[in-house]
């Protein structure tokens, strides 16, 4: 896979997340994987190098780099490693997809015992910066992810969201409150969600107030999903009626942000 000598100096890190298996992948896409990996509950990287991969889906992992361990410091809440990303396999970062069926919980394994079991299954032409559009029925993204999609204008998301109209749902994961909205502008969902990505509130009074009273980290409690979709020729009045219907069903005027 990668020409690495002295395998007994390397730990392989199958990175996922404690509660969300896609957590590590999100950190990579957001450019924060190195910092995320450096904080550990235990002394998991007691070798000179870390070969890191993030979970994509069952039996598929994305190579995200080989890191050199510089130091480790004991903290009250665990261990903080100091690492640096090496040039080893730099041109493969975010492009190389590895096939490996991991049937155990351990995320940190000895390279010499497992590296021969790793199989190359894909080499992408471009570095992955974002998951491709998963289908309207599978959307549930947090605020940071929405910002990234809009910032890089990921093509599959742009195409899907700009060519369909309908009803969307914003949920505050911290308290369960909802906001129901409709996308009927020029570029439909894409235009409306771009407003949220750029301003957070999208012009909504209650969300404006929230942004002014909460820190930036709180905003990532918000998740965006789609309730109903319609083609772009659908009568706008029908869409507004459906928006009102869902607002009533979810009681988002009485208990939420509408």
C-alpha cells in the first residue's frame, strides 16, 4: 500500500468516533482531524508513527495521512499528543480507499500484524472534501457540514439542492426545538440553505436572537433535513400550504423557532 519500512514503529489508527462512527470523517473534512486525533483517553500511540484512516462505511476506510509522534503530555482528562503530518503518502491523502473488515472494537493496532490485510479498493481522482449527496431522504447534516458544502460548492449537493423545491426542517439538537421552512427561491434548497450557511439565521428573528446570545459552538447543535420535495414547476401556494401543515404538526410556532 505505502512503502513503510520498520513496521514495528507504526500504529494503525482506524478512526471513527465514540458515539458517531462518522465523527472522524467529519473532522477530516473540516480540516481538524490532526487536533482531534491528538487527544486520547489512553496512551494509544506509543510508537513513532501513526498511520491514520477514517471510517467511510462498513469495510471501507479513507487514508488521511501518516503522522510522526513528537511528544505526549498527561492531562486531567487524558493524554495530549503532539504530532506532525509527514510527507509519506501525501499525494494519497483523501484519495486512497482501503478495504478492511474490522470485526473488533480496538481502534489502535500494530502495523506488522494487520497491514498485510489492508486492500486497495479505490484511488479517487480528486481528494475527498465532502461526502457526495446521499439522497433527499437521507439528509441530516449539522451546521459545520452545511457551511462546508456551501463553501466548496460540492457539485453533487449543488445539483440536487438547486433543482428541487419543497419543505425543510431545522432542529436544535440541544433542546429539540424545530424550525420549518420552504425553499421556493431561484435555486430552491441551495439558495435557502446557502443563506443559513452564510448568516446562520437566514433572516429568521428567533434564530437571529439565538445567534446573538450563544457562542459559535452552540450553532453546531442545529441539523438540517428535508421533509418533502417537489419539482420546480409546483405551484408555490401548494408548497406554502405544506409548510404551514408541517409547522402545525411539529408545533414549531408554539414550541420552536417559527
